C-alpha cells in the first residue's frame, strides 16, 4: 500500500500586533490569498487529505480553513513549533491514507528533509517559506511503519510557483 503526506507550512502571518502573543498571530492579507490558492493546487492534482493534523496556532488553523478541505481535523498542541521527532510521533498515530499536516518552521522544513530519501530539486526547499507544501508518498501499510528517509517526493510547491 502507499500512504501520502501533505506537509505544509502555515501561510504568511501578520506581525503587526507587537503585543499579540506569537501563538495568536493571524494570517496577513497575502496569507489569506495563498491558502486558498494552495488548496486549489492540491485539489487540481488530486491530493485530497482524508485526515488533517494541525498546530493550535491561529495562523495554522486559518491556513487550514483557507485550504477548503472537508477532512476531519485534529488540532494538536504538540505541533505548535514542533521538532521533527514530535511531528513523526503525531504521524505515527495517523490513520488516513492521505494526511495533511500544517505546522511551523524550522521543524517542518527539517521534518520534510528527514522524511525523504531524496529532497526535491527546488531552490526554496531548504528554507521552506510560508505556504510551502510537500507531497510525499510512502510505501507502507500503516503510519506506524513510518521511518526517516523512506519518503518519495511527489511535488514541492510554494505560492510564487503558482503565479
């Protein structure tokens, strides 16, 4: 069997409110446009999640909402600024065939690189900018079988690629 992971960094957030805690920062105008564009790109290519794992941060939840997917979502406090090992732990508990995880840098970039056998040839993969999205496939029957370095990159895209 093959399982698919969509690993997405949240869309561009607003830094305007200096008194606002990091966790509560919303998307800015660009982020509010990028999230639906990324959702449309995923739908057009048939990458439709049947399960979502998302950080509790306002910007990740707003990104998820903007994507427009109907899949059941689990909002996980552990994914807020999670490191790759924490993300791996959350993925191993997943049950969907196509799982979308929405999180933060630097953990999401490191997790993406660690999961793949070979990283995609994209100039922005290493810094994983806002709304960056990796679609990866794994030849496993269950997420409990997931190990580092076993993923195959199907696609990697950032909002600028869609313009």
